C-alpha cells in the first residue's frame, strides 16, 4: 500500500502516519524528519533547510525530492509506505510521479485530513518536541509526565521555530497557496477524512475509509 497524507500543518499527519505505518507494516516517510535530522547534523543541507523552516517557508523542491528519491530506493519501501509531509507543492507531486514512473509504481490513495484553521493554531501552539529523540508532546493534549523533559529519553523538550504564533500564521498562508492545490491534483485517488476529535477517532475513520476503497 502506497499512501500520501495531505492536510494543513497541525492536522495530525505525523500522528496518523505513524499509526498507519504500524498497522499495515509499512514505513512512514517524513520529509520533515529527514530535514530536521540534516539540521541536527550541521550539514550544509541542514543549514540551508533551517533558513527556510525557521521562518515557515518551504524548503526548495530539488532538495526535498533528492532526499525522497534516495529514501524510496531502500528495501523497506518495496511493500509500500506512507508519505507524511511530502509532496507539499505541485512541483514536488509531479517530481514524485517521475520517480514512481521510473520504478513502475503508483500511489494507491491520498488521504486528506480536514481540520479548521482555529484548531490548527491551537494544536501547533502547544506542541513540544524532544531535542534528542524527536518524540512529540502537547502541553494540553499529551503533556510529558516529566514536565520539560521527554518521558522516553529525558531529553529537553522545546518549541520548534515553526510552531511559534507568527510562523504558524505564515505556514497556513503557505499551505493555502502552495499545498492545498494538491487536493485537486490527487482528486482521482483522494479520500477525505474529518480531522476533528481525538487521534483514535480520526485513525478509525482513516482505516474504515481505506478498507471501503479496497485497501487493507
């Protein structure tokens, strides 16, 4: 099963991508995680990516496509995968089509998680991430039992630069202008999901919809 997750920042793509990957035994491919790993490494690619991410802008398509093309060649992707946070532009989507055409593959579905702008701001403003293992918490919905430290590795929790108020507003603007058009691009394989409620409820809707479309 080859899936792409769509939705505004804070719609829950990362959480649902992880659950989908676990249930169906396929890897979750997050371009955001790949880029943040590059930033932590201090590489030139990471430094370039950081300049864009910290102000809520999109990393250049060529950089993201290069990372993803290499990742899709790895053996664990042969049985399928779920793309989380990629593609984010029409150019990335057409680039992905080119990558898949070369290997004779295609996407099975594009799952679009619908969440209101007000809910997006509420979710992202309270999000905290571990500086060591990248585990994600929320000050309201899923706080760490250790306060400012990660429950898993005791790393320090921090608010990402792209989760601060002004950056959130810019991210939503970028999403509307550059990423939302993907909904129409993938209309032939699109599955719309109500993103309200808790993570379990949303996941239940996703699995039910996938099953109804013959994807199990």
